[in-house]
């Protein structure tokens, strides 16, 4: 009498483990926050944004100052707004330890101000 060969069944445990690990990897490596673009105009030599005297905005890791006076981030739009419908220019200078997140926070607040021309001084 001959024995019938029986097919071995494949174990699904290893397949389920691999699928679980892939799912876990993609969940942890993806991000769920929404990114937004903030335009970053850079000043060049020989261009004039407007005929008014520009304001100087200094951003450091600890504080924000407008024309030498310390100002809070939430008070920045009121200080920079100026007269309605009048073009306003501002130059942004960065401190040595300013992070990209700090600059993005400031630019996100500043971009809500109408008629504001903004130039960022990039350290050489």
C-alpha cells in the first residue's frame, strides 16, 4: 500500500506578521499635519519696494522687535498694519539662533497684513 502524499498547508502567521509590520511602518512614518507654503521674498540690491521708509523687524529665538521696540507675536499685525490701503514695507532680520519654525510662525502672522511688502535678509 502506498501512502498518499499530503500537501502541507502554508502557515498564514508569517504573512499576517509581515502585513502588520508594514502597516505599522507606514502609519509611523507618515505625517498627518497639513503643510502650507509661506512665500519668502529676498531683498536684492537696487530695488525699492515703495516710497515709504521701511520698518525693521528683528526676529531672534527669544523675542521680536519692531524698529528697536520689543513686541509680542500677536501684536505684530496691529503694529505693522499702518494706514489702510497704504503700501507698507518691512525688512526682516534674523538672529543667529532663529529656527525655521520660529521664522515660519512670524511669516504666517505677517502674511495676513494687506499691502505689506516683506523682504527677508539672508545671512551670508
